[in-house]
């Protein structure tokens, strides 16, 4: 192919011939409108609707995981903070320097009960604009496994809640590794 020269009429003719040869056999469209094919009818729609209506509504509402949860031992320290939280704020939480404004005790509850209670508690505390709360999950462990079941779930659930910006296991006076200080967002954009 020759190099295009705007002052050379022969180059324009070559380009036009090249275009015509490339378009040989192409038929022009008779209409510029798109014709959509009808969707195939989903024969499983009734089954899908039934499955959706029988699904655990609580999981849909609070969106907290029931899947794989890493094991925590009764003596393990729980600790988490969002990346842009000032380290001094987290250190103060860790030392128990914030006065907690409300607390919840999840002892003796099943995992399902505790999940609903924790979700409701955090939502209520956020609505009341509390900054620091305490969650007592206990140190009980599943016999033979060494796993602190409820503690393991609370560790995962708190991380999944956008209202929670940090948490850390408590000082011994407030429950030690059987409880956790939780710091909540007080405004939508700031910590």
C-alpha cells in the first residue's frame, strides 16, 4: 500500500478502490432498527421463587457470613482496624481509654441467635451515635476442638459490618479475651 499524500489524486483513487474491494459482497442494511428476539421462558421460575422465599431471611437482612470462619482459641486476642484510622485512636481503644457507652452479652446464645443480636445491637448503637461499645462473647469452646466458637464468629462478623471501624480484646477488668471493645463510625464520612 502506498503512503497517503493529500496532494496526490492517485492516492485517493487507490484508497477508494481498496475500500470498494474490501466491501465487495457486503449488502446494505434495509433498516436501521434492531430486532430483538424474545427471551426464552424460564421453566424453573417457580422453583427459583420458592427457593428465594424459603431462604433464611436473616442472612439476607444482616449479610453476615455463615461460611468458613477461622478458629480462635479462648486466649487469642481479637484485633482489627480500618486502614485509614489514626493509629493513636486505635491505641487508645486497645488500652481501654474510651468509655464504652453500651454493651451486649452473647453468652449462652446459639450462633444464629448471637448473629441476629449482634447485628441489631450494632445498628441500634450506630443510630444512637455511640462511639465505643463492648461485646461480651465469652471464651467457651467446642469440646475437643479447642475452638472458641462464638468468639470466632464475632471476630468475622464485626469485620463485615461497615459501621465497625476498629475492635480489640478488652483489658482484664472488662472481660479480657472474652470480650471486645468496638469502635463505631459516628458520621458517614469521618472516623
